[in-house]
C-alpha cells in the first residue's frame, strides 16, 4: 500500500513538474534590428505590435503538452507495475518498484514530447513575429533588407 501511495505522489509530482515546464511563448527568440535611419521609438512600437500579432497567431500548446506528459507518465507507471509483477512470477513485492521505474520512463517520454510541442509553438511565434517585423521594413536575419 505504501508503494502505491508513493507512486501516486510520484505521478502528481511529475504532472506538476511538467505543468511548470510548459507554457505559451512569451516573446521572440530571434533578433530583429531596425532598418537604418528608423527612429528607435518607432521600432519599439512596431516590436510591440508584432509581438501582439505573433501571440494571436500562435496556438497555445501548453495544455496539450501537459496532457501528453501526464498520460505518458501514467501509462509508464501502469506498464511498469505489470512488468514488475510478471518478472517476479506474480510476486506483488516488485509491483511498486516496477511502477516507479515505469513512471520515470513514462515521465521522461512525456517531458520529451512536451518539449517538442513547446518548441513547435515557439517556432510558430517566431515566424509570425519575423513576418510582421519584415513587413514593417525592419532587418530580419536571413532575409534581404527591403528597399
């Protein structure tokens, strides 16, 4: 019974940990420079407008990432518990150990999947931000300067 309770606390801690790691993008991770001769206050205004545009253009995947992580952790714990019982020929003493090992493996897979979803969201944000800033005549890396 103690192991089952510990496993439940482990799942809860994993879910809380994944929730803390997943969030919508809060800003661009790319550098954009004002074109030559553009006043900095104008550039700052455009920057704010483009951040708002990028935020509205990006799908928030934090809930999907959290769900993915929790599901992977729970499935891993269940499979680990079954494996722990089967390996020992039905001995229930290793069910908790198997669940713990499965929880760790499931949590690791869930964290990797959650990170992938968050990277996808950040990429969408960056693209929308760069498009907006480029359309306003600013210098975006990898794009030729507009004339």
